[in-house]
C-alpha cells in the first residue's frame, strides 16, 4: 500500500510540476583562462557552460559527451533527452557543453572582446572543459547532431583515444559546395543587412526563411503547411529576436563552421583521416538533407567501415525528428552492444 501511495505522489508531481530542464539541471560554468585561438587571438577569461544529465558510475565508464548544434544549447539537449528519452540517462551520464558563440559559453554577446573563432577553437574549448575542468581522461561515447555531429567527427580524428564510441547524425566530416553556398549566403545577407541598419527582427526573419527552405524538403513543407494556413505560418517568422543567441553570435558560429574540414590535417585525404579513427563509429544521414549534404559522410563511413544508417524520408535535415523511435533505438543499441 505504501509503495502505491509513493507512486501516486510521484505521478501527481509529474502532472503538476513537469520537468523544467533549466531548473532541474542547472547551468554550470568552466573557466578556461585566457584562451589562445587557432588564429593566435586571445579570448580573455574564456569560459564554457554545461549541464549534466544522469549520474557518473563508480569507475566513470558511463560518461557521454553531447555537444550542441548550430543555434542550440545544453537546455535543448536536455529537452531531447527528457522528452524523447534519446539516450538512457539511468544508464549513462550525459554532459552537454555549450559551444563557443552560442550565447551561453563565451560569445560576442557576453564577452567584451571576442575574436572570430574557427571550428578548431570550438573543439579545443570542449576538450579543455572535459579534461582540465571536469578532469575526464576518457569518455565512453560522443553523440552529436548537425554541428554537434561535426564535433563528434572532429574528436574522432583529433583525439582518437578519447572516446570508445562515436555517433554522428545528420552531419558530415567536411562541407560540400552546396553546404558552403547556403552558409555563405546567410553570412553575406546578415552582414549586409546589418550594415544598412535593418532592424534585427527583419534580418532574423529573412535568415530564418532561408533556413526553413533548406532544412526540410518542398514535399514536407507542402504536406505540413496547407496553403490555407500559409500566411499564419509566414507571420511566425517575424518574432522578436533571441536576446541570448544574437545575430552576431549566429555569424560567429557560421564563420567557424566554414573553416571545418577534418581532412585538412591529412592533406585533404579522406582515407588518411579515417585511418586515424580508433573509436567505434556510427554515422546516420538523411538522403533528403539539403542543409548538410550526406555524400561525404557516406563516403567516410564506407572508407572507415563504420556502421551507417541512411534515413529515407522527406524531412530533410530534420529526418531524425521524423523517425525518432527508430533512430533512438538504433543509437541506444549501438551504445549498449558488446
């Protein structure tokens, strides 16, 4: 009887007080000192922020690092873990660190002098947070999507002994020309409109429209937004800009992404890059992805003889969302298999 009462109380608490990621998993801060960037600039008093989901086991062998995606943050990762049970937090301890430039970790919006960074700097700040601040010498796994998946690829070749297993979804080991086209379009558009003193609300709307065009497919948009509802959908682009993830932060992360290519340290030879990998690697791509072209990831998977899952749906870059149960089950099987 007592156990039934306890279960009832827990159920009522869930209904009355649904999980609040910001409250239940407080943001923590790692101080990295004066951070020397890849271009030999300095971010004074550099810091990163992070959240921890789950509990570290006795021998610290269950730690998974989950980097953030473009415009994403550790609270978003928490929602993914909580709402969809994307990774079992009863079995694993997930650490999500906010990327430089996302408005939580050191960024143009919260740091007095913030130089332009490269993707190497994003990865290095992650590594220093894990090894110097959190004193982690080895991870069980890294799981990342989109820009976070680029981080996962980068760790696989830059720190090959650091993680036993790596999952990268809707991402790529290097950008394609199509990827570079839309990213440079965004950068040039935002910078030009800022120079004309166009209101940030309008600039953000134009930028978000471009993102909407390439993040899903025409078939998905036509199905999900009937023409009778189009203007209600269109008006939603004109919302107030995010006070944390500002346009300058967005530009900083976009400019870092265009420097990304994990083959650059290997004379741009994909095979030589794959030869560095020691972790078990699982790559998930979407064949309809227009935001991150899947071709280079598929080639990388074949060259490295890694596990590969190709999603076939009309959801484009958001393909994982459209097959959430399948993807999360496959990832969890990969993480727990012998």
